[in-house]
């Protein structure tokens, strides 16, 4: 009888925890939206400055592709890929990173907040810390990278020699969104690592901005050991390499089956879950300034 009562109590406790977690998630999204709206209002007070910053941000990222296009003025292919095919890689990666950077890009500042103690004020507010850190100083100008990447991706889609089907057309936006989630998971994991390292923003950026720079080039130009690392260790290959290889009808250098191109959403979830757990562990381990 006592065991039955305890079982009912445990079941009731679990039933109460689930709504609390859902409410916590809703509060986080709502708090994030309010903070973002505040920064957007502040940004749009100076609209000319915002436009110049957004255009400048897009132009700076476009210079990388200009360098690639200049390279193609001397060669017909790079690793067997034509210019429109490389543009497909470049545009998809740039759009994915732009989305992740817009939503979670400020998480790399967590190290400075730990050092100066400003994280303490976030801990006492009724909004999840991750939502506050990500939304603080929301930089709307970063939308320039998204527009530039999406525009280049649209050109590449129209220029590549591909027999488009509904599945292939649907794979393009799925690839961009799943890639953004993967980049976002890397950002959250990097921010969690800074609770231990104190300040490791550059380490985090090496996997996000550095990883995107690598994904802008065909996988055929890299060594297989590196390809294995970005496929099975830090799965950046699922951002655009594997889906793009399927779209272009090219084999994977590691011999992965074609269905691997469609598992990017699952990989994104599988990566974001441990990243969020690492973030929670980092917050629990925080012991105020100097920790």
C-alpha cells in the first residue's frame, strides 16, 4: 500500500515538473522577444546608421566570395566544383551562420560577463539566463549576412545544373535552418565552456566563423581525416556539405549513403540537446565574479 502511494506521489511530481519546464521555456522565449524588441527600437532610432551597418556587414562577408570568383577566373573548377556549385556551398553556409549569429551571436560575450560580475544581475531576473545573454545588445545589422547569403544561394540554385524535384527544392531551406541550429548549438556549447575557461570566445569563434569558412569550399579539397572530424566529432558537415552533395548528385568523399543528406535536422537536435545540458551545468557551477 505504501509503495502504491509513493508511486502515485512520484507520478504526480513528474506531472508537475513537465508544465513547469514548459512555462520556463515560454518565459524564456517571451523574455528574449522583449529584450530583442527593446534593442531593435533603439537601433531603429538611427535608421541611416543601421542601414549603413547592415550594408557594410553584407559587403564585408561578400568579399570572401569575390576572392573565390577571382580564383575561378584562372581555373575552371575547384576540387571538381564549378563556381555556381561553390556558390551553393557559400550561400547556404553564410545564411545558416547569419541566422545563428543573429539569434545567439552574443553568447560569446559570456566570458567578459563572468569576469566583470554582470552575469550576477541576470541570475536574479525572472528570465532564463541564456535568453538574456543571447538577446543582450541584439545586433540587427547582422541581418546583412543573412540577406547576402540568401541572395547568393538563390543565384546558385538558379545557375547549377540540377534536375529539381520537390524533395530537392524542400531540402534547400531545411539545410539552411538545420545548419543554423547546428551553428547555434556550437555557440551554446562554446558559451558553456567559458564557465570553465573564463574567456574562450576565440575558441568558440574558431568553430563557428572558422567552420563556416571551411564549409564554403568543396569537401574534396580537404584531407579525409579533417572530413571525419567535421562529420563525426563536430558535425559541421551536416550544415551544407552532405545536403549539397546530394543536390549536386556527387558522392561523399567518406562514402556515406545518400540518406545522410536528410538527417541534418536530427543531427541538429542531437547536437543542441547536450549543448543545452552543458549550458545548464555551467550556470549551476557559476560562483560569482572570478569563477
